[in-house]
C-alpha cells in the first residue's frame, strides 16, 4: 500500500534525519522531494500546494530550527499534516439506536465494488451487534440482484429482492415493510449503478433518497482510479449529497492519490476501505494509522486488532502452555497457518510493522510456501499431526502423494517443525528468565563476532 509514496518520503527524511541542526535549505530540499512524491502519487495539485505551504510554514519556525532533534520534529510536522489532510479522526457511521430503523444508501458506478461493499458493510454491522438487511435496488446491472443474494447467503444476512422489479422506490417501500415485520434495525440499499454518471441514474437516486431519508449516503469508489475517484465523489456530492466515501482496492493502491485528496476536495470523510476480496476485508478508515503507514512507521494497533479478530485469548494461552511444555503439535501449526491467512495478505501485515513498509514486494514473499505447508499438513491424518514421530517412510510417501508434493518436501517440513518447536521453547524460557536470556545473547554474539 502506497509503496512508491512511502519510499520517496523516506528519502526526504534521510536528508535531515539525524542532523544536530538543520537549515532552511535542508527543509526546502526535503519538502521539494515530498512535493514531487505527492504529485507522482496522483494527489490533487490544489491539495499538494496546501500541504506543502502548511508544512513549510511550520517547519521553518523557531520550534523546528532550534529543536533538540529538529529531524524528528520535522517528521512529526509532516505526519500531523498528513493526518489532517486524510481527515483528522476516524468517522463513525451516524446510525440511530437499535430500536429505530437506520437506512444506508450505497452509491457508485458499475465496477467500483458497490455490491460487494454493501455485503461487507452488512457483515461488519452484524459483528457489532446490529441486525442488517441488504436491499437489492440495482435494477440496471445484469445479475446485480443475484450477486447480492449470493453474498448475503455467504455471510448469513437476509436479502430483500424482487426479480422482476423496475422501480427501486417501490422495492424500498416493500423492503421497509419486511424490515418492520422482521425486527431489522439497519437497511443497506445497493442502488443503481451505471458505467458513467448520467441524468437517468441521478434522477432515480434522488427519488430513492427522498423516499428513504437515509442516515448515510456512502459513495463506493475504486482507489486505483486516483483522481477519477475524487472527481466522481465531487459530482455525486453535488448532485445527491454524500455523508462519506468507501474506497475499494485500497490494499492494491501503490500511489494514494484518491485517499489523500478526497477530504480536501469534497469535504466528505473517507469512512471505510476495502482491503481484499473476502467479506472480512473491510475496515474503518483511521487517518492517523494510514499517515503512519505512509511514513513507514507501521500500524501496530491495526495489526493487533486483526490478530484479536482471529485468535481467541484462551486458545492463545493454551498454545503458550503447549510451547512451554513442548507439546506443540503439527495440528497446532496447521491452526496457526489458517489463522494467519484469515488476517489478510502477508504483504499487508508486513506494511503494518514499523520499518517494514516498502521493504518487500509481493515477489519477495514466498506465498506458495504457506500453501505447500498447509497442503502437506492437511494430507496428514489427525493422529499423524498429533504425533509426528509416527510418520515413517510409507506415511511420508502417502502424504506427499496426497498433497501433490515430494517426499523430500514432507521430510523438510517435519524437520522445520522440530527445529521451530525447540526455538519456541527456548524463547519461552528466556522470557521467564531475563538473566538466562542475556547470557544466551552474549554467547551468541561472541560466537558470531
């Protein structure tokens, strides 16, 4: 995410980082590098000018030039300005209480990910304790109704649809009655989308808005389209009125022009981002966390939150005891691999670790290795995963055949597991005995000097 922008800004920071004192020329050079980085990232020119002017004004003040660590002070200024331009703080949905029905209109052009985002939002609200209903009001795009129905079935959320309907307002009114009868507290309406903005679409959306009096009007836009996404948001806001924006394909956006321009140009907050194809890959937008990731500072808070979503605390405690007693099995390893996969791509997790953003590309990460490990482990019986010592020659041959790998790869995995288990036990002991940990570290350092 934003790899190119992160790299260029890191280059700018290197110009002044670590200097005991910095001059106005140092600041000018660093700011010029940041300016070019923002322009190359497809950030709106007006936004770039405002950002650069605000940064220069504050960076050339006495506070920075005479600071104990002027380099760090400059980085903080850039971070704070980024947070401001991204929207300052996370913006929650403005929904009524659970006893009163809330309505969310999902707007956007065809191909932006509108229908998928509707389902993702519904799943998120369901996890938060609400009872959502998806309403199929995209009566133009072929298969839009069926797609929403399939997605709703996958995530266990009801979908109101009328196959032969031609009037979205009529569908909404029927869905409203159904909602009241079934104790629904949130209606998420997937509206008509077209390949481009036209009067017919805007007229229908205006009618639906008038009829439903929505609490939220969220535009779904493709982050990969850069300034086009910003222009589309501006037009929708002028014609219909928006309360927020959802950016899809956010994890694939290497530039960041849309995210950095939206708030300044439209005045509307970015509320959610789509980070993959799975229903769970949908998150609230945190300006401060994204600013930290752009600057290569990582996003540990989001990483921890992702881990908490897929790892049960009690299971983690049981796992820790198994590691300590050396009873960690291949069954436990398979469980951990599947948990990691639920957290998202390895690339996205690396980007959340401070200093790791932009250090590895997709090509550098051996994603196939995890797949191979999972295939081998899945081809074992539960008894074999519980006691790897029983896996002899004939069993390895069978496992290799079942996983589409070789006997050598199966043997390599078992050897890796045994080594990993030994290391994990040593780490556990070190955490309990700081003196022993220091002694081990000293021996390690002397050995490799």
